């Protein structure tokens, strides 16, 4: 019988706790409140650069992994250059042969020019007919064309060799900036053997460390306030840490579709990189502080332009709101200091 009473007693306590677990009774208090402008934003790196494959290649090694810090000039990956080296070797053999041909043609042309001088002298002395010296002038013209063509062939193949050498140099891919590897075309843990890469495909994306942008859209009524304040606090989603930021850009005109202005706030964050697409809250404090009756947000319900609280007796009471901060809001009308209201625990 005693055990049964105990079980009933505990059951009543448990049911009462479950029934009121989400609500507590609190009282509004006078607080120092500072007027704020709060915005929701998307966070991106302040600067990112990519490493691209400049030509169709076979990646042979990857020297980095996602999340790794690199310095400008650090090796990111290498690609196979065997075919390029073979092509270069063949072209260099051809170039040597063309240089020999060009030298021979030039020497023959120089000899022909000397012969022309001699024939002109003999024709002037009537030793040979003048027409014979004039006909030999055609040989000189053909010789000059042959020299030009031979020189052009040498330049052409040297250009091909230079392109091959550039491809060989480009087979080593380096970090263009100091930063954190935020994307790779292949996971180094799964990498083995070779990987054929498409031309101009992304090899790696590097985000500059510690500097980030929070981009938000604001109404025209907020732009003037933000222009005056310029400084902001940035709080990342899921974090309690606050970062100090500065407005670096406000779009000169509103988006014609949304009617909103874009505001960019830059801030610094040490440590691990920020995941792509994370949201943040930007808070601009206007610097005006006043003593006001305030409640935490979990005691106030808002729908459109209407706001209300639930009194300790369960009555729904409309209220007029004033200054709003991250965790509290001014109650201008509707309840008095010391009056009990319900607040949600979550």
C-alpha cells in the first residue's frame, strides 16, 4: 500500500513537470537597452582563388587535402608529362635538322649574291652578255625566298617547343595565394594511380584564411543607419562567439526585384575555416542607450505587427514593443514592472 502511494505521488510530480516543462514565470525588469539593427546574412570567404588544369592532363600526385593550410607557391598537385617530353624530344630533333637546312640555304644564298656581283662586273666589261647577268637575278630572288621560308620553319617549330615547355611547367600546380584548401576534384585519401582530368576543370579552391564576408540584404530605411554606424558584430549560426566587423560595401542602388540593398561586412576569424553557406547574424548598435522595461524574447510572441505576452494567470495581453536587441526587447505598453508573465524554456 505504501509503495502504491509512492508511485502515485511520483506520477503526479512527473505529469506536473511535463505539463509545465516548457514555461516559467518571469517579471519584466528595467534594463539598459541599446538600439540595434539586426540582419541575417550568408558568410563567405573575403577572397578565394582556384587552381585550374590548363590542359587535358593525367594527375599523378596530390600534395594537399581539404582543410589544409597552404602558402602562396606551395605545390598542390603534379601531372604526367611523359607524352609532352616525348613530343618535345621529337620537335627538338626536327628543329636541329631545320636549323641545319636554314644554315645551308643561307650559305648558298650568300654565295649566289657574290656570284651576282661577279656576273654584273663581267657584263659591264662585255665579257658575258648582260641578259645572262639579268637572268641570274631571278636565282637571287628565289634564293631570298628560300632563306625566308627556312627561317620561318625554324621559328614555327621553336614556338611549338615553347608551348610544350609551358605545358611541362604547368604540370606542377601551385597555390596562387596563402589560404585553406576548401575544395578538391578528388579526395587524396581515395587517390591512387592516375586520374584523367578534363581541360579547365577545377583542381583546387583556396580560401584566404581568417578574413570573411557577411553579406546581408537591408531595407532602404536601414541603409542610412548602417552608413553612420559602419561597425558591426557578427555571430555565426550555432556559435556564441562574437566577431567585430566593418562595413566595406553598400550597393549604390536597390535590387529592382526585391527593393533591398546589399551590405557587406568583413570580419576576421582565427582557427578552423567556416563551412560553406553558413548563416550569421549581423548586429549594428546605434550607440543610444536608455533605461527601459524589458523582457527576454522567449516571453514575447510576435505575429506581423502584433505582439503579446501571456500573464501569470494565463491572460493574453497585447504589448507595444520598442528597442530590440539580440536577447531582449523593450515593452513600451501593455504590462507594468513586476507583473508576472510566462516565458518559454525552449
